[in-house]
C-alpha cells in the first residue's frame, strides 16, 4: 500500500526566513509526485509534478526536488501570502493518487 | 472556463437522510474523482470514473454511490447519512489517469447530526 508522510505538521516562519517541507513516500512504482497548495476553505491548487529522482521544478519562491524516497518543497524568502497548507501526493502503478496529511505554513510579517 | 464546480457549498443533514453532491467540469476531462478530507488525514479517494458511464471504488467507498451519466458531471450520493460522513468533500478531474495532474473543485462541507 502506498504511503505518504509529510513533516512537519505545522511550520511558522518569519517573513524572509527560508525553510523546507519534507514528503517521504513508499510506493510500488512511482508515476509522479505532486505538490498542491490549499488555502483555508478552498480546494487544492496544483503546483508541481516530479517524475524522477534528481528532477527539480521552480515557481516563484517555491522549489520542489525529488529523490528516490522523498521530496522537498523549499520556500525561499517567504511572504505572508505563501501561508497555506501544502499537500504532497504520489501516483503509483494503479494511477490513483495517495495524499499526505499536509504541512500548514504560516508566514508572519 | 469555470474549471471544476461543486454544489452545494454547505449542507447539514440529519442521520438517515439522503443527498446528492454534484460536480461539473468544463475542461473535457475523461477522469473524475470524489475525495473526502478529514482533519489530520490526507485526502482519501471515495470513488472515481475513467469515462462517461463508468465508475469504480476507491479507498473508502462504503456508504456512498456515484454516477457518471454525462462526461462533464459526476454525482456523489449518500443514501442514509451517518455522523461518520461529516467531512469536506472534494471533486477533481484530470485529462487522463496516467500522466496529467488532477484539478480540484472548491469543496462541499457536509455536517451530519
């Protein structure tokens, strides 16, 4: 059974204080690792897909990286508008997504 | 494009009542999904559909039924609501199941008393 574990559960940052979120996974044949952003009361919003170890994707202050066992979402010089819950999900051989519980990031001005 | 829309946004049911949640997408996606999201847990797949007229069970299908009569719509039904079905329900869609990302709707908050 695919498993996805995200850490930490919550992260409080000062504006400009860079940090990383972790997503560790076990999956029977990785067919994509996904990062989503979720704002309170809204649906998840797609950020990135990573397919193979060593791959990196960037969007504004966010950078996602992938190894064979985990993915990191780096937030560089965060701003208050980066406050959200970040969800990680993996897709395996049966093409379904398995989600982690998420990391809630709060950025204080 | 509206993307993925869900109705209603909020609903309160009494135990034993029934209801249907409607999901619509205007992106011509083949695949559609229903998830539930509970505090401290990841999104869990209830049912999904790989095309018009097809449905399949996900991780937590008990107590729910679905139908996909039209490509753009995916309905989730609760025949006899239970307090354990109190949750936030999200619909999602994707172009296919193998290579493309899923796009999510805004969610329906359901409370069963």
